[in-house]
C-alpha cells in the first residue's frame, strides 16, 4: 500500500508540473504576441505584462521551494522527486533529489534545501528577457511606469542573488560570479539604480576562487572605489592578490598598507604584508610601524596587541609575541583572545617539536625535542585555562576544553592534580558544558 501511495503522489506531482509548465509557457507566448503588436508595443503596460510573464516563467520550475525548506515541507506541498542520489560537493554531503525540471540538494547536516538547479526552464534566459521588457516599459513611459519597474527590478535582483548563492553552494564559482554580476547590472538599472554592493563583492569573491584574477580584480576595484570593503576588509586583501597576479606589486602593497590601517585585525591583510616584506628581504619594520601607529591612536584597544602578538609569531619572534599577548590581557583582562593567542603559540610550538621528534634518529636530539614538546605543552595550559574561564562563547570554550584535555593527557600520570584536570576536560568534551 505504501508503494502505491508513493506512486500516486509521484504521478500527481508530474501532472502538476506539466500543467504549470504549460500554463506559464502559454502566458509568455501571449505576452510576447502582444508586445509584437504595433499598437500595443507603444504602451508601457504591454511590456510590464511581458516582464511579469517572464518572471513567473522563471519561478515556475522552483515551484514553492526555497533555500532552507525541509523535506517534510516539500512533502506537504505535494512535491515528490523522481529519484534520489547521494553526492559530495566541495567536501559537503548532499542528497540530490531529481525532479522533471530541477535538481534539489538537501544538506546532510541540516536536512534542509541548500541549493537547487533548474534543468528545464519554461523560458531560457527569462530574467534577462524580463529586464529588457521592463527597460522598454520605462523608456516608453518613465513617469507612469517608474514604480512598477523599480519593484520588478528589485524582484529580479533578489532572484539573481538566490541563484548565485545556489551556484556558490554547488561550487560552480564561474557561473556564480556571472550571475552575481547580472544582479549588479540589474541593481544599477534605472529607475532602481541602487548598487548592490553585496552582489558586487560576491562576483569578485567567486571569481577569485575560480581563480580568475583579472575578473576578481575588476570587481574588487569597483568595491574599493565605492568604499565597500567587505567583512574585516577582505576587499583590500582580495584586490591586492589580483594586483600581485597582474604584476602591479607597488599598488598591491599600497592597498594592503591602506587596508591594514583600517583593519589591523585582518589576518589576510597582515599575512599578505608579511609575505611581501619577507620575499623582498626588507623585514617587517614597516608593518610594525603601522601597528604601533594604530596602537598609538587606540592604546586601549586590546585586539591591536593581539594582532601584534600574531604578527610576531608569523616572523618567529616568540618572546616579543608573549609580551604583546600579555599587554593585550593587561589592557583588557576579559578579552580571551590574548590568552588564546599565547596558548596557541605554545601549542603550535609543541606540535612542531613532536613532528620533528618522530623523524629524528639521533637519541640526544630526539630527547631534546621531547623536552621542548613537553615544555611548550605545559606552557599552553595556563593561558588556555584562563581563556576558558573568562570566555562567554560556548563554542570557543568547547574548543579550549578539547585542547586542554589533549595537553593534560600527556601529563595525567605525573600527579593526581594533572589526572583530575584531564578527567575534568574529558568529561566536558564528552558531555558538553
């Protein structure tokens, strides 16, 4: 009986698909016919109706689904797939649901729709055709059609952004960049004319992943020119990378230095500058001069000392890194990252010694490396525990608990106190906070 019900549901879904597809196709054909009529073609309303028909045609394959919808919600809407496959895309696992006109990807970790692709559009390039129709309506009767055209352009912009995000989730970066660019074009079209800076940034970012450095640089440059710098100033590091690939090192460094002044906490900008200075053999004095200037302007900004500590770690000046991390928590004792930075430095030094020890055949050198490993492992415990005590972020505290468990594991047999600490963090890792 269950198989029969599923078969009935599938047949009903296929019938609904065929009916909706045919209806939207017919509506587009009727609107196109009206637009070809010499009398009707002079009226904005004719082109508004054509644009609306194209948007509805674009929407038809997606039906009522949306990103974030659950499979249960799809079932309630009467959507029954023809088949299902499991797939991995960029390390992410998905269930791919196969429909007559689309593929729907369910995230394995969330159980909700992460992306979808239209495989059988009612009309090819429907949104581009809709844009042309609305531009024609505005051209014919700008005052009369302005509000309707503006509202429609916003709808097209939203759809392009959603399509771009789906393509991004499916790791189709070149296609995603192209769609985000279309979103930018729509957003700057009169009478909407509001630059979608987020779409512009996404067009750059996805192009960089391809990688298409020329394209990425062009969009990052536009972001830079309008003062949109992205999260934590990523536009500066992205633009600089594109300029480096284009051979314009001087401009790239100037962009990084400007970005560093605005976003001294940005790891990407900092590492870009460090790599450049080291490659040129000119040291990192200028970078520290920029940092010191930022600290001079904001002496109570603990995060700047944290960045300074990270920078010293990058250039392997560990004593100075400790001084910077200690200054960080002196300025703001509740800023856990000062402790975390110091703990990570010691933890990473311990890991480096352990890796070297595994390959060392000389007993004396091996013992020295083991002693270095144990010294740095012990050194990471105190800052990690202080960070664990003051942090209000449970995800950070859980990560710290895992690292403390690992550190105490090495010394759990040395004393009852070490064993108790190991058992404490082991329990947190297993049972949660």
